[in-house]
């Protein structure tokens, strides 16, 4: 496989992984909702520890997306080299 | 033949018997009671039934009462009883002594035996004259025992008193005596055995006067009455028995009185005082009125069908009923109500208009008809006289139904509910009933059912604008068409509404005179140089004035070549009037100027306008040559020159360039002026200059002119919310704030709208800066646009701010940030400051440790774990010494600061140990 083919293959794999990751988001969302309910995140009188847990839970999706974007970019960058 | 007569006689007897059965007459009387009406089996239309019966008694007795009997409740009862007589019917004997007759009028047959008396004039018709010698009358059949009640009443007219012992009445054994002579006194004296004699000391026995004398015993007392008035009363129990009364003489020794007697009555009861006065009849004596026949009518409310009969009683105490009875039936049929109109769907009507109710009532005994409309009962007049009735009522809002009632005389009530609709129902129309020329008048109608409405105003059609059921059209009243104008709305071009009228009056603006005295505008003149008052003439002036939007206006031209100090203009009507003036004015030694202001609103609060003139010696003629970029003269450019006079920006030059692009003004070269050059299609040019030259060239449409003012100088504009994004479905306060440190802002405003141009809200202010706010809930998506502007020196400057509406996901970074904000606001880790600053200290400590150790390590290349640990230990020790390391609330078993110092010390030891053993 020449360099161009390798680049296209890498981009394709990266996009595929990214799409697969995005498709998993709905399953994660349910868990996030469950966690928020468990921590009573909508209640501002919960303990500070629970509040931190809530904030970390809120970060899950952004981290998840960032992770797959990084993977996508990683595959793209790797294929260009 | 004899047989035929016998047969007829038998039939007559049978007929008499069948109609004259008298149930229990026991004293030989016969009676006939006839049921007159209602007829048998009659159907009564009213429950107020009239009953009529007749009774006839033969045999001497009189009728005392008659009664109506019904069996309404299943039991025969006397329901109505009429007492025919109680006074004479209770008499046991009564002698009228008329016509030389001694008959007992009561029919009881108690004879009166005459001894020598002669017929004479009595108190009523005839009486008996007693000469005083062997003349009297006797009642041999009357019998009164012992202590039984009694009343004896008669009239007497004494010819003389006589002597002691001359008694008017004297029974055997002195049981009952009446004498006009009381042992020497001429007073009446009444004696009953067993009771102290009653001497009427006040009861003078008068001579030559008819006197009614009454003697009684009421069971406890004996009483003597003269002319119905009690003359004396004594208690006791009578003794002895009276077997006969002799009137006119002593029954024993035959001593007689001289006089006349009349109307002698005997009762075995006690007559009341009222009855005695009734007998006395104001000195005229009551005529015996008993009758043996009579007809009675009773009115009785009957609620159901029933049998009825009549009964009667006579003076003998006998009573009887008719042997037959009759039946009456009551009306049970409800009145029939048939409504012709309104019903179904009618073409058109309007709230407040008349609606006609046509209804037919059918009943044999109709009593009342009415209808209930909106809770009010209204009687339908004339429903009793005609079967079909038409009445008008006023149509009310949201009320197109009514109930119509009718009842008959018997109380049967019927009702019917009706409702109706209209193809077009006009709820209301609004317009001014009085208007004026040039005024803007809005005509609106709220009508249900119409898809289009055309306004017919004075015969001319105008389309309307529809909004729901409201149709609106605004017209500018033409000039010269005064008086009443018809207003009709054509609904879907198929139905016309009712006609109303608007009276259009004249609008007038003129120099004040005797007809127009309400002052609106006062124009006076001053010298521009020293502000001294001037007189001036007006070679010509034109005022375009109007009340509406100005598309229709009237023009007033005024010329006065005589110089005056001021000119007062009046107007009618007394309301806001817009006037667009054009005035050429001048004075001696002052060149002419033009005042050409845009339309101003005037009212009866007089507007004082000062027009300035500049003397011939103080000014110069300045010509402005307006050209375009191609250096061609521009005609029709409006030039406005102003300058400050007494602190007020005052117009001192107004004119329009000619075809060559020039226009000349008489200006003061000693002062700075601001000139504005305006023409459609060209950028407005503001130029500030002191007109010392005779000619200035101004270029419109170019940008090289240095005289253009920067109207953004010193202007500060702020729009809120900050940024360009707003959260969806959230209430925001959209602010437009403007301030100026250089120019005076004449007006500013803002319009909040959607990107498609739909205006959400709009506002403007005429203050020198300020804030305009709109509270608005953002939409679900799209954008929100605020167009704002400000005006300085008639220069319009605008701008736009657009906010993008975004929707936050529950899993986005925005949500995380909002959550952090929420927690921080809820004092996460005591961040709001109620923790003695521990949170802040902790943050600072962390920053110091990271920054200090990082910087030292980076700067000096410290790579040794022991060195870094020592550095951290030093910082921690330092921070702990100054109490910067907090101990969290609830941690009581250890001081965190000390604990960290020991931990970092142990880390140093461990690091050194590790390096040494590596």
C-alpha cells in the first residue's frame, strides 16, 4: 500500500472509529442520567463530595467525544506520516 | 180527562219533590235548594270557580245561612258559608204592628192579642196607640223560665208619664216589670224578681219622643238600655216564671199608660251592645229584614275535579242539603306555545339592535304570557287579546336564547326554550360620531361570520383589514364634505349592516378673529444680533394644516404687509393640530427671511415662535453652491442653517437650492453656524462654518468635505445581553443603553425583532441618552435582532446587534459549566467566603506549591526527587506556619497542616533513602 492509500485507509479507519464511538453515546447517556439521579445532582444541598462526583459525571460525554476525536485525529495524523 | 189532570198533577208533585228535598226540617217547614251554576260536568278554565245556589223556605221560618259543600278531599264539607241574618232570625217573636196586623214576623206563630189598642203612626210605618184606659196587647204564648237569658226590645212614645203604677209592661206576680215612673221621679224603672230593681236615674222617661227601650237578663245581670245605651246593670238570679207578657198595662190591676208602641221583639238570648245599636239604627229603628228565600254566590279556588252541593239553615234551627250534587272538572291542558321567530339562523343582527319575537299562544283560559331573556322576565302585552303576538327586544351580547312562558287561569304553566343564530352577528362597531376635515378616522367592526368586510362611507367603498373578527379601516377625512355621513359595512358583499352616521365638521386654522378665538400659535420677531423685539410684515405665508396623517390637509395663506409685533393664529376644533408653516417675513432695515419648518403639533396651549431677523448692517449675503461629485449643481437641496441664540439652537436660514444648485441667505458673519444639506438620494451633509465668505461650495455625495461632523464622537452604545448568544426559552432583559459626552442626543430608540422582520417590541426616547429595555423570552431557535438608532442634529445613525439562540444539551460542556455555576452559587467548598477564607487559602497554597516548585525545578534544573521533596517540604512548612493550610470542617482528630508537614518530611526521608540505596 502506497502512502496515499495508507492515508485514505487511516482516515477511513479514524472516521469509522469516531462514528462507532458516537453511536455508543446514547448508551452512555442513560448511565449518566442514572448516576445523576443517584447523586441527586439537581439538589444543591448535597455534600461537596457528591457535587464533585456530579461534575465529573457531567464531564463524561465531553471526555468521551474528545477521546474519539483524538483517536480520529491520531489515525489521520498517523496515516499522513 | 180527570185521569189526564191527575197525571199532570202527579208529574208536577214529583218534579217539586225532586228539586225541593229539605233534609231535616222538623218544624213543618218545607224548603227548596236549587243548584244554579256551574252546570253539571262543567270544565273550569280557572281555578277561581263561581258557585251559585238559591234557597226558598216555606212555612214561616227565614233563612239564616247558606253554605257551599264540596268533597274535594273525599269528604263532604261546608267550604263557604254565608250568614244571612243573626239578629232577627234569632228572635222568638217579633211584631211590626203594621197595617193593623199582629202577626209574628219571625214565622214562629206567637200570637199577639190586642185589647182595645188602635192603629197609629209608629216609629216604622204603623204602631199601636194606647189611650191609658183598658188598652194593651198580650203575648199569651211566650214562656220564659227562671234564670234563662232574655231580651225584650220595643219602641214607645209616651203621651204623658201618668202616675205611679202605670206600667209599660207588667207580668203576672211582678216577675218582670217596666215602668216610666220611679216612685215619684219620671225615670225608667226595670224590675226582675230576685234582682235589685234598676232605676234609671239618668234615664228620663221622655214624653212625646220615640224611645227604644231594651230589657235583658244575660245570665248574670239584668240590664236596662235606653236607645241602645246601658242605663243600669244589677247582678242576681231571676226567680219566677213568665207565662205571658202584657205591654201597656199591669197584668194584675190594669193600670195603663198613655202613648204609642211599635216594633216589639222577644229573644231568648242576650243581644249584644252592637246589635242593640243596629236595632236603634240612629233613632230610626231597623226594619225587620228576615227572608225565606235567597240566592248566594261563592268564589272558591278549586285545584282538582270535585262534587259540589249547597245547604241552608232556617230560623227554626233546621238545616238541610240538596239531595243531588253536581260535578265540576278542572282544566289540565297546558297552554300551547308556538314560536315563529326568532328561530334557526337569521341573516344579520347586531348587539343592541332590535329582535322580533313572534309567538302564538293557544289555550281556552290563557292568563299570562312572558319571556325570560338574560334572566329578566318580560310580559308580552296583548297576548290575552290575540293569539299571535309580536314584541321587540334588544339583542344582548352572547345571548341568543330565551325561554317563553305561558299559563292559564287555572295555573297550568308551559314554557319553551328557543335559541337562534345569525349568519352575521355584529358585536360592536367603533368610530367617532363626530369628526373633522383632514382627521384620520378609524372605523372598525367586530362581526362574527364574515370573511371580508367593506366599509361604505358616505357611499364610497373601502376595503378593511381583518384581524380575527375585527375589520378595520382608517380614512383621512376629505375637506369640504361636511355634515352627516352614512356608515354601512358590507359583509361578504352579500349582507349590509345597519346604518350609522358620522358628523363631519370643519377644521380651521386662521388668524384669530371674533369667530376663532382659541389661540394655537403666536409668532413674534426679534433682532438676531441683540434679541430686541421687532415688528415685521409677512409678505406671504402658507400654512398646511391637518388632524390626521397629513395626506389630506387644508391650506391657509396669509399676507400682511403691515409690520406688527406679533401674529396670533387660532384654530378649531380644540385638539392637536399639525401645521406645516412656510413664512416669508421681513422688517424695515431687515432683509427678508424664510421660515419653513416641518409640521409641528399645536394645541390650545399656545405655542410661541420667535422668528429672527438680521439687520442690513449686521449681515452679509452668503450663497451656497451645492454640487455633486461631477461638480454639477444640484437643485432641490434643502438647506437648513442654525446657530445658538440665547443658548437655543435657532434656525436662521432655510431654503432650497435652485436648478443651478445655489441658494442665498442673509447671515451674520460674526457667529458660527451649522448647515445641513439634505436631498433624497444624497448623503445628508452637516457643515459647521462661520459664514464670512460670500460663496461656499458644498459637495453632496462626496466624502472629501472637511466640514462634515462626526456624530459618533463621544457616543457610547451598549447592548445587553453581552456576547452574541442567548439560551433558548429563557427570559432575558434586552437593553439598549446610549450616552453621549459630546453631542446632545435628540432621540434614540430600539426595535427588537425576529430575523424575518417581525417586530417583537419597539420603543424610543427623546432624552439625551438613557436605556431602553425589553423583557423577552427567547424562542426555541433562530436569532433575536435589535435594531437601534440615535438622532443627533437631525442625523440618523443606526446599528444592529444579533443574538444567536442556542439550545444547551444536558450532556454538553455548557451544561457542565452551568452546573459548576449552580454549585458555586450554592457555596461549593465554602467558596462564597463563609469558611474563614480556607478555600481561598487552599487554592493559593496549591498554586504556590505548583508554581514555586515548578519554577525552581525548571529554572535550575532540579531533577532530584529529594531536592524537589525538600522544596515542597519547605513550602508546606512555610504555609503551615502562616496557617494557610486549612483543616476541613469535621476533621477534629488531626491538624491537616501539621500532618502534611510530617508527610512531606517523611517523603524527603524516603526520597533520600531511595537515592542513596539506588
